[in-house]
């Protein structure tokens, strides 16, 4: 019997890429490795690096988003769409997939549109509580829609929706017994309070500028800091830390061992991207969320409020972060009662085995079509 052939398309940020890789890994597990998977991403975006690093082949489409402001870049957009649709058709013809999966991002639009038009079983995975325009358009044509929040029938056909939660990196699901190794990996004291700051895979300017002003104060108050800056801010942050810190402040452009980072963290400060929120629920960490204001329909605030409304996280507005974030993070790290309450409440919102549930849905689509 021929192994199933599946295209997975999504990217642009870690929030689209890591769920896509988690789904691919779950498909391999379910099929005992007897599955052929091809990723399709956007040329020049981070998926073209991260997906091969995870062991999967990837094809790139010449596609990007439409800029919200009037700009010359928008003139090339129609040509990119046509180019991407044509290349997606060529990929389909050559690879002959049994199913196509979209996790959001620029490339998933053309790829899933071509697949659904060809009668290939299709599934999209929407990470956010407020879906992006690509998935809203695709929802009319695809067979199944896997979501992470309740009430998504406001945006999608109810009959197609399955509540699965968001797939996350598998390494973060097993944290027990890793504290000593994690402390050694980061060169930190396992008995000192540690704050983890993650601005998403591309970094977050507000968090970075706030930490640049505040890391000295954190160290003075006995805190250790693990700080993911993203590539563009890394050199500036690393230079200042080298000048002003005495060893308890660790700066990274990208943290590859997130399981170790979560194990070390007493408090996590994060943007409220869907994947970050899902990971925080699964690792049961007391968190301060600073939603990005630079996202469509302010969906990160909506993601954050889904936790705040259950007293499962604290929220600081982006414009207030510079004045209040450092002090609140230190206070929360020292407040065991508040910390325990947040940890207990956030753990109730976790969805386990999301990637495997989605893999089962993909295989059901393939088997029912045969």
C-alpha cells in the first residue's frame, strides 16, 4: 500500500511554523513513519530555515502579505499571487497529495485554494481566537477547520469546526527532572528566581526596549533573566548586558531549548500569540501577557483575555509596559500565593495531544475519500 502523501503549508512566524511541524511529527507517529510529507512556505521567510532543520523538505512560493499602508510593494502583490497559484499547481501535479493542510501564513492561501479546487481533502488549523483573513476565506472551501478556542462559529461554518487546541513543540510536554540540566545549559543558579521573556520568534520591540532599561533592576532585586530578543535586537541587548550585568542575565536571539527555558522560569513574560498562549497553558506557568498592538484585529488581546477572564494570566497593555512591566514581573516572581493561583488556573485551559487529534482528522479525511 502506498504511503499517504500530505502537503503542509504555513509559515511567516513561529506561531504558524511550530504547529505545522508538530502536526507533521504526529502524522509520522500515527503512520509509523510510513508517510510522505512536503512543506510549502513563502520564499525568504523563517520556515525555509526551520522546516529543513526539523527534517522535512520544503518548497517556497513567491508570496507576501498586502501592506496596510499605501506602498510600492503592493504593486507586486497581484503578480506574486498569480506566480504562487501557478507554482502551487505545479507542486500539486508533481507531488500528488492525498490531503493538504494549512496552518496560516502567506503561502497557505494559494496552496490550500489550489488543493481544494482540485478536490483534494483539505484541513486548516486556526491558532487564534480571531482568525486571519486567509483562513476566513479558505474556510468556505476546506473540509475541516481545527480551532483552539470556543465560539469560532462566529467566523467559520459550524459543521466543519473541531475544537482541538493548538499543536505545540513536543519537547515542552516533558519538563519533569530537567531543572539541573536546564540550569547548567543556561549557566544559571537553579535555586534563584528566574524570569523568562519571550517576544515571539521574531522578537518584540516593546519588550526588548523595556528589558534594556530594566534588566539591571531585575538583577539588583535578585532575579535571573532569560531573554529572547529576536535577531534584530540581539547585538544591542548583548552589548549592554556585557557592560552592565554580572552573570544572571542571559540573552539569546532565539532559544532552541524552550523546554529548558520553561523549566527554569518562575514567571514568563510573553506576547500573546496563539502558540505562546497554548504553550504557557501546557507548561502551567505564571505569566504576564503583553499583547502586540501590531496585529490584525487586535487578536493578541483577544487571545490574552481568554486567559485573563479565567484569572489564569496577568495582562499589561503595550503602551504601559515601559513603566510597569519590570516591577510587576519582579513582584509576581516574589508572590508565591499569586503565582500558585495563576499556575493552577492556566493549567485548566490546556489541550493535550492537539497535534495527534489533528493528525487523526487528516487521516480520516483521506480514508473517507478513498
